[in-house]
C-alpha cells in the first residue's frame, strides 16, 4: 500500500472514531463550564481543520489536525474533565 493511501485511511479512521467519542462526551464538574466549552470548541476546530485539509487532499496536515484533536480529547478524559454520557 502506498504511504499516501495509508495516511488517508488512518486519518479517516481516527476522525470517525473521535467524532463518535465526542458525540458521547459530557463535561464533568471539575472545570468551569466556560473553560470546558472553550476546550471542546478547540477540539471541534481541529476536527474542522482536518476536514478542510482532507478536501484539499493534504493528508499530512489532515492527520496532524486529527492527532491534535485526539490529544486534547484524551487529556480531558485523563484529567476527568469529560466523561462518557451515561
């Protein structure tokens, strides 16, 4: 498999997974609601950037954007700022 194809496949896979996880995420009470709103907005902005770069077929920048979004999301989970909706 060509490297570009692999990068495209991985970007799409992680984008889909993050959108699913994000749709089930709710904030906890550990952070000011305005602060968590800002963090969630940042995650969504990186998802939007990923989609923008995917449309331009720039798979390196698309993968980079979804990786940043995942990093923020997972950090929020680990610090107990967001959790899965019950």
